[in-house]
């Protein structure tokens, strides 16, 4: 029972610490008169990805590459099938926002590149540098496009943050609290996930792909559900695309620079192709400018349930053996 309690406690601390870090960092940046555009593309983007990053780095340094790689692949799958699926059952999600197609194509490119690297069997340090450089390029391109008239979304994202610290002292304390809490939460989650995997008789990759990935995707899921309840489901597609790009280029890039990652064979035989199929689903909706309605939301959510069943039952794709 204790590993489960520690995992849930670590997940709760991860959310709180991540929220404190973002609110503190945005408050500090605001007090330093950093433009909202820069804050949105750097502080908010990196801050909201910090929980996944520290979990992956901690797992890699603990010798659990399977949890690190599984976390990112599983999160990208959950983002599409669950984070887009559940809110669509509340309110339709439109996919025709400005720059949505450009960002989706970038996500597809990042996905294909990541798969190509994984086929080598290891994410080495130079792979990590390449991925992170591409993330920087994406941020600069996004900044250029935002300056040409699409900065409102970034401004709205900052405004929607729950209580960014307005006082510099409080902002610093928030940021420090987040920086201290995140690695502690990551250690709790990774160590308990390893214990749970052993007790269930499944691989660490399976736990990373499902339990850990779902846990680190909960903030995005909560945000999109709240947006759907406010009938603002349009932000969901942008959040999912942005999160998936950061997962592949930022989190996997930085983690593999710190510690090279071995890619579990079972991931290459099933999960990575489900991630590719999920990316194709997003491209189809965005390219066709189709709304993700309730029926599509049900189908996506059911597909996620089937995927999780497949992971725990060690399903393999026939053409991969």
C-alpha cells in the first residue's frame, strides 16, 4: 500500500510544485518588465513542462530509461486520445485556429524525427542536442509569427494563470518552492513506480507509458476540461500540440543530454507507432478543419482505454512481430 500512497503524494506534490514554479517565474519575469510574448514562449512553456522534465531526468539518472521514454511517449498518446477526447464530450473543439496547421506539421516532423532516432535503440547526447536545437528554432519561429499578429493567444494564456505572484518576494519564494518540490516529487513518483511495476509483474516501460504518463498529463487534462466547461474548447488543440512538441524536443532533448536513454524494445514494437497514429489523427482534424465533436471524443477516449489495455497485456503489432 505504501508505494501507492507515495506515488499519489508525489503526483500531488508535482502538481503543486509545478504550479508554484510557473506562478513564481511569471511573477519574476513580469516584475523585470519582460514582454508578455517572451514570457509566454519561454517561462510559461518551460515552466508547465517542468514536472515531466524532472520526472524524466530523475528516472534517467536512476537507471530507469524505460520510465523516462515511456513517460513522454505515453504522455503524447494521452494528450491526443484523452486530453482531446474527454473535453470534446462536454463541448466541441474547433481546430481552425491561426497557425494550428503549421504547428501540427512541426509536431509531425518532430514525431517522425524522434521515431527515427529511437530506431537506433538509444537517444544519445548528440541526439538530445539536435532535438533541443529544433525546439529553440520552433520557439523563434513562433515568436516571429506572434509578432506578426498572433500574440493574443499567448497573452490570454498568461492571463488565465491562477494568481501569478505580483510581489517580487512572493514570486521568488514561489519559484524556490517549485524548484525544491519538483525533484522531491519526481523521486517519490519514480521510486514508487519502480516498486509498483515489480509488484504488478509488468515492465517499467508499461508503468511509464500509462500510470506515470497519465499522472504528468493531468494538468493539461484539467485545463482542457475547465476550458470546455467554459465553452472555450478552442484552446485544447493548441495546448496538446504545444505539449507534444515540448515533450519530444524539450524533455527528451534535455534528458538525453544529461543521461543517454536506452529505448525499450517493447516500446518500439507497439507504443511508438500508436504515438505516430495519434499525431496523424491530430493532423487529420487540423488539416481538414474538422471539429472534434462528442462522438469523436467518445471514440478517442475509448481508444485510449483500449491502448492502456494493450500495454498491460503486452500487445504487439502484427507487422512488427
